C-alpha cells in the first residue's frame, strides 16, 4: 500500500477508553484520519514471513501512518522487554513512533535520565543510587538527613517516601534491598508544596502549569491542584533542552523552583494532560496529533 493511502493513526495504550486516549482519537478524527487504538497484548509479530505486525487483522506497517505511544502499563520484565522490542522493530522498519522507543527507555529509568541531563549541564537534584543498604544510609547523612526515596521506575508519585529519621531510613533501605530493589535516594529540595509541569511538543512548550498541594507531593494523581502558568523564557529553554537531550518529541517535564533556581526532577515520555488541559486554552491533543501527522507526511 502506498503511504498516501495510509489513513490510520495508531494509539498504543494500556487503556483505550482513558481520557487522554479518547482525546487523541477525537483529534485524529477531526483531521480526517481514522484512529486505531489497541493494547500491546493484541500485537502479533512475525519473523521470516508476512505480515510482520498484525493487530485484529490490521497490518500495521501497511495501513498505519504513525503510532502514538501512551503508557505501556504494568507488566513483567519479559513483557516489558518484548514491548520495547516491538517498538524498536517498528521504528527500524520505517514506522513513525512517537515517542521513539529509545526516548521512552531513557525516561522510564530515572537514574539514566538524570545522568544524561547532568552531563549536558541541566540542574538536577543531588541523588545517590545503590543496591547496598549501608551505603544508602551513608547517602542519607550525605544528603542532609532529609531525603526522598523513590522507585527507579514509576510515575504518578507512587511509592515515593520522604524520610528524615535515620532509623526509619535504614529499615526502609534494608526492606527494599531484601526484595532486590535499587535504592534511589534524592535530596529533599524545599519547594513550598509546589512544582511545575511543562508540556513539550516538538521544539515548543505548548502549555505549562503549577501543581500545588497541601503536602510535599505535587503529583496531580496524588491530589495536587493545577494552576495556570505562563512560562518565562528560561523555563521554556530549559524544558526544550531537556526534551531534546532525551530524544522526546512529546514530553512532560517536572521542574522545581529551588532556592538556587530551576531544578529538573524527571521527564515523562508518555505524559497525561487532563489536569493541564483544565488550566490552558491550548488543545493539547490537537497539538500532538498535528505534530504527528506533520512528521509522518514530511
């Protein structure tokens, strides 16, 4: 099939009925394309004979113009590796995949993302990563006895704990180490119970918000409230630089206003935007779909 005849835009997601997936489908329809929403377990891929990728009878390489990747969802290590293999193979065979799987891999791993940003001069929190509980306790003191312990993988503020008591810290470190988890320890940066989320599409910050909370966790999923924000030039340049370093064409960048200026906490390569949409007039799903179609047709 000639590329000009491809009229489907794929959305791969853990939940086709989610708000963000629904918004993307509406934006695709508005532009005269057909949304094709599916989950990873529906994919069948072949090696040595055709079609190479099939979902519900649809040949992805022949019938889908581009693929938007939404959250992959909880899965085993084997499933996670296979799902990334699928995205890499689609990209290698010429499919426009946004975000590219290499960008997704960088952002999923907080440590990997943080050291890549540090190498390029981006301000990041002081962070210690180890598998050893005793070394983690040394880091607790090194980082000022007020730290945030995070899972290496994860989002939405799940599994994050703030600790300022050494005995409690050691118990947590030993428990995590016993279950073979990596200990990711970050200095707590005072931020007035507020952080910033910027939303990057291509080389532009299309929207931004403050996330304000009654506690130190500022994720919308943890109850924080979105507030409108018009980003200044420094914030825009920082956000675009961060997305570029990690190879993200669509990114949610989480930033703190620390005592010494902006500090980048982490980057989400499959960001949600329901909270952000409530405080901006920019139609975020439209912007994403317009970018995807433009890239696929260029």
